[in-house]
C-alpha cells in the first residue's frame, strides 16, 4: 500500500505537538513560584475563616512563628487549631508587597543567628515573603508552591505595630 | 548551680562503673508514615530502612510516623512513636565516651539486652539514666517533664542532684529543674501519650510563667555545666600555645628533645582540648533541644491563644520569663552552636 | 504552524538540557586536595570533605574543632602522598607542630559517589573516625 507523504505528516504532528507542550511545561516548573495578589487574598480569607487546619499539607513543619522555629508537625497543627479556636483572623488586609526571600529577609522575623539559619536551610527559591497591613498592624507571611489551590504557608509573624 | 554539677558528677560516678564504650550508631529496621532523618549537617531527608542514624543525628516522626532502630552494637531496639524526636548524642564522662539516647520530644521506647557494661545512657532534655538489661519507655512532655517507665531490667536516673533506682514495672516522673518525683508502680500498659501530654499542657496553662521558670532552671543547669568547662578549654588552649612556642624553640634549635616533647606534651594537649570541646558541645546541644522542643512549644501555645488579648496578665508574665531565657540563651549558648545545629 | 511547533520543541529541549548540571564525582585526590585547602583557608568548610557515616561527624562540624587539630598560624601541606585502595598515607608538614608527621586518611564513597574522608589519624592519634 502506498502512503501519501501528506497523510504521513498529518499523523505525526499531533504527537510532536504534545511532546513540545510537555517539554515547555517541564521547563516552566523550574521558574520560581510567585503568587499573584488574588492567591494571597485567597490565603488571607482562608486564615480568617479558620480553614488552614482543614487542608492537609498546607502548613507543615519546619515553620517559623514570630522568632520561634517549630520543627514538629503537631506543633504547627496546634498553632492553627489554637488560632481557629480563639476566632483569630488577619481581617481586611492590604497587600504591601510580595517579594522573593533575600539574604536579609530573616531580620524582619528576628535578627538572630537561628532565624538566619532557618531561612537559609528551610526556605528555597520558591519561598515568597508577603507583607500585609491591617488595622491591627503588619503581618508577614511566607508562602511557597500550592497545595490544593492554596499557597503553602511556611511562616507567620504579627501583628507588629 | 550546685545541683547541676552533682547531676553531672552523679552520671560520672555511674558511668565510671561502666567500661569504655565506643560511640554507637543505630540502624533503621522499620519505618511507616512520615519519618525524617536529620543528619549532623542539619539536612533532613526521609528515613528509610537500612539507613544508619549516627551520633549527632535525629529521627523526627510526624503524626503518622513510626520508626524502629537497632543499635549496631548489641541487640537493642529503639521505637520512635508518632510526633516524636529521638536524638543520638555522645558525651565524654571521666574521659570515657558514652552514647546518650535522648527522647527530645514525644515518646520513645528502648529495649536493651543484658550486655555487660555496654548499655548507653538514656534520657530526655531534663534527665539522664544509666540502664542495664532494660526495656524502658521515655515520654517527653511539652512542659519539659519526663516520664520514664521501666518494663524490665533496672534504671538509675539522675536529676536535680538526686538519684532514683527503678526496677521492672516502675515509673517516675521528672519535672524540669527538679529532683525525680515519687516512683510508682507501672503495670506495663503503654501510656496514652496524647492524654498524658494533654495533662502536661493543662499544667502549663495553669501556670505558664511558673512552668517557664522551671525550664529556665533546667537550661541554666546545662549552661552552668558548659560554662564551667569553657575556662578549662581556654586554659588548655593557653597551655597549648605555650607548649607550641616551646616546641618551636626546641625544633629551631634542633634539640633532640623536641620529638619527645611533641609526643608527650603537645599532642596530649590537643587531645584534651578535643575532649573538652566535645563535652561543651553536648551541653550546648542539650540546651538547644530544650529551647526548640520545650520553650518553643510553650511560646507557640501562649502566643497563639492570646493573639486577641495580648494584654492578658498570665501571658505577660510568661513573656517576661521567656525573654529572660532567650536573652541568656543568645548570649551563652548560641556562640557554641553552628548553623548546622539549627 | 508545524514549523512553529518544531521550534518550540527544540527550544524547550535545549532549555531542559542546559538546566541539567552534569557533575563528575569527587575523586580521592580531589577530596584530599579540597580538605587541605580548607585546612589552610576555611576551617568552617572542612566538615564538607568528611563522611557523614563517621561517628565523630557531628563533633567535627564546627570550625573550632579544626582550630584545635590544625591550629591557625601554620601552613599545612602534604608530601609523599600515596594511595592504596581506600587508604591515603602522606607526610604532614605544619611548622614545628607537624614536621613530617605521618597522616593517614581512610576514604569512602557517599551516595553521590563522591569520595569523602571517613577517618583521620595524625602521628598515630585518631582525630576523626
């Protein structure tokens, strides 16, 4: 049976297109994570509703809370459970900045050797520092790549005046 | 201060009964759920069967994690329960290096075969015990308390300058900075750790500043022991500097005594410094363990419960003690740590 | 369209290949050389040449430990280095402190197939194992 050249090309082009798409998507995974404002506000709403404990893997150890390093999953879980139980919420938050973690970012949490070491060891190129202003003061939240549609929460500090 | 030195001296006395021990490693024989292995460089990876946990390393289990390890010398097993931290450390007692198996948080049970003089020391952040042919479980509470329960064998436990001997089916609770409590009969049933720890949490919340003061006392004990060694190390360093200068003089003069002086005076000074350094590291890492797993948890509990009422008096009183502890910690312990320890 | 897809595929493939780092394992000689360089220049990095399997690894992490074994103020060098299997023997010079003292390294490979030092003995005294 003779195969016409035109028909042969048509059969393989969809496969080539799929491979190309896969390669492009794979290359996108190496671009550092940067949530948009909508994602940040979605996270704030989740914290306000006490919904963090309900999403498995959303906030895990190691975690930085003010200047304290929490290394046990049970401690991080207890943190969010306590916040929910007291009815805590960030409230209406104005996003001041969403920025990459830099060499000196740790000082905003605490200018100590331990906090510097935490930032160096446990945060990565996908970790992002979000600064929020509210009527209670300023909050700092460290976010990372998403779990179930929400950025993972790696750290939390505030409110500070 | 004096109580802390007695504790160390007591451990020395007990350890003196045991012949020289090689520092031990532990091989992983079982894991389930999420179990982390933190190496001495501070890097945490997943713990797998066959992995060796070495001196200076930790095993950290999450809420679904369980791990079982076996010491590479002798038939002894260590079971790390969920939400727990097990640390394998080493310290030099009277010139003899001994392994210390520590339950830094949560619940860890250990079973040792009766090997003459080979059992390591066991303990938590606030006590150390020598064991002999023993099956023992250690529960580390969120307030720094320890419950040690012996299923079989014998345990000699030191804390707050006092010693208590436990036999099979006996247990004792030790609060931070205090002597062991009254020992009681323990019928071998596993303690419901969650319930026990909830009790510790309730005790803590009833008097947070008081609990923090006890932790401060415990940490101060370790710190004082460490601080006592620092001048010794500095003296050895000074002696070494003088000896090195003398060695240089003898060498430059091509004096035949230089070889003997090097071997007999200079090299022993290097060895002495190394031993002192190891002990200083042991105390500093013990305080770090309390800072991280006890004080850190206390802070989290108080802060997260008082986000909406930061002016609460109990919370303010706690913060006063907390700040005091952290200041002392930053001044005297942090200089002895490296980034890999954090 | 077809040409465009081909170009996209080629660029993506090139990106992936370039983003992969190809690193050769560290050899015995390289490890010893790195170790001596750190001994002379940066004691806080000495531990990176050591095997995490060794009992004293945690002890050996701080730079202060290596300040004890290799006190500052001397220039340290190896001569007559020879390798037999996993054992490296050399003569260590470091002023009057180590005037050609015998130094023996035991080497091992880590999971990345890099050679690392699992023990160090100087003049028959073990400083790392």
